[in-house]
C-alpha cells in the first residue's frame, strides 16, 4: 500500500484560507449542546409535500388533524402564540 505524501503547498493554502476567512478565537465550545440534547427533530419533506406545507405550523396542524381522525384523543393544543 502506497502512502500519499502530503502536498504541503496545497495543504498550507487550505489551512490559510480557513484561518483568514473564519475567526473562531471567540467561539465557545459546546454552546448549544444542552439545547441540542434536549431534542431536535428534523424531518425532510418531499418537494411536492413541501409545496403544500410551507412551514412547521402547517405541518403540525395537518398532523394533529390526522391524529384526531385516527382516534388519538390525547392531543394538547400546542399552537405557537404569535408575537
């Protein structure tokens, strides 16, 4: 097995590009860790579904209606209050 020799010119250029474009010196490690651990549900909609349901409120309303039709009676009204 042949080991690739690093191309120092390209490797250094990539490192320098990242350092000049982004400044992480004031970054905080784990800043959003607790929020992420608390729960994050990401659902990817098919394009034709996303055309109909433009935001999470529309999706949640449709799913709550489906739950009622299916006979799930333990639905709480958790609609977001608009500010």
